[in-house]
C-alpha cells in the first residue's frame, strides 16, 4: 500500500481542526500561522482558505491545486523547488499568476537547482538554500 493511501487527507484535516480548537481554547493566541512541507502543503493551503490560521507557508508542497490556492484568503508564501515532480514548472507559473492577483499579501520564491524536499533536507551553508531572507519577509 502506498504511503498516500495510509495517510488520507480527510482524517488529517480533522486532526488539525481539533488541534487548532484545543490550542485556541488552552492558549488563546492572537494569531496562528502554519507551515506545510510536502504533503502538509495541501493542508496549509486548505487552512489558508479559512479563518483557522492567519498566514501560511508552503514549501515544496504536494497535492496543491490551483483551486486551493485561489480559495486562500490569508497571507500565503510559496517556496518552489526547481526539480519538483509535485509542482512542475507549468503549475508553478500558474500558481504564481494566481498569487499575483490576490488582495492579501503573498510571496513566492523559486529556488533553481533545488529538489523536492530541500527545505527540510537543505544545506544552510549554501547561500542558495538559506531561509533567513524569507523569514524576514514574514517578520516585516
């Protein structure tokens, strides 16, 4: 059985909903942001289409569709990899065009030569892979 079949999206979104409800009840945060890597990119974009989070970052996302990105109403940032079978060049360009038309703050960064998964398996000593410039965008 494939990994995807063992980890269906629906139950994971229900778990995230419960987590967010519990977190709001217990800690009462002013805002919540999320980061979705790979498979979690789908969840981050889905949450960005709701009022459950106030911002989302998607790094080398999987199962991300144009429709999900069009539905995002919170600030959103995409970190695109060059060699990514999940978001190829055509889809990346379409998503960038969608982001450019949004009224909420958006940001995307394309990383030439990077592969799917580079964010969590990257080399911080390589200036092309460093994330601090992107974090500064969120903090500004």
